[in-house]
C-alpha cells in the first residue's frame, strides 16, 4: 500500500507505536498502558495537515479506534480531548488490518495474566509459509515469548474501553485463520 501511494506522489506518514518494531527501550511487549497507542496516534494526527487515509494493523487499530469510537468521557480521561470530531474530520479512508479489538482465547489469558506462576508464554513462531518463516528470522523485533504483563494490560484496557457507534466507514481485512485476533468478535 505504501508504494502505491508514493507512486501517486502522496505523502506517507509512518507511525512506529511505543515499544513496537525497533522503537523500544525496554522490550517489544513491555507497555505501560494500552492508552499509549491512542496517545501516539493523537499526537501524530495533530502534526498532520489536511485529510488522511489511515492504514493500521493490529494494535495500531486499537489506537485509531480508541480515538474514533471512544465516548467523550473516555476521550477526555485517557487522551485529554473533549471531542473526537477533529480526528474524525481528518479521516479520508480507514483500512483496519487484523484489528486487535479482542485477543483470541482472551478469557483464559485474562485469568492467566493475573494468577499464572510464569512470566511469559511462547509466541507462535512457526508460520506454514517458508517465505514468512524466512522473513520472521530477519525481523530484529521478532520475539519468542510474550510477557503475561502484556495480557494483563490488554485485559485492563478491554475492561475499561468505552466505545460508541460512529458513522465513519472503513475497510476491514482479516485472515479467517488468524491465531491471535478473535475475528468473530472483531467483525461486530
């Protein structure tokens, strides 16, 4: 998608979320709050002039959806804004790729995050595609384990999330065999 827009002489902004990719001081999964994703998106949107099309993936969708769907009280408490209209007004098109609005097996992970005597669980790291396995090995941000603290923070965010209906239109893209995102829940 990025190459497509660059060939059309469009400006492309890339947001590396806190503690994602290579943007980390303390570890890929070591976030302090899921609200940090929305804050990073909000701060980025404030720097951008004019309308934008947004392509987001996984937890990037969490930040964008928090800003677009959050109730006024939720928005003010977590992002210091009184209305989400300024963000929605900038939105031209929205593409949500595997939006992480609920983790698969989330009830079990929610319990495990608070009571399990272990600190992390193995990450599924063996894609069926040989090409994907090769790319994963080249990824310097790839990790073999996910700390349970990430799931605890996710569960806390999901419990306090206050979203409302909104009139924006977007494109949803899911892999029906996704092993992380609860696709049936996310489609709602």
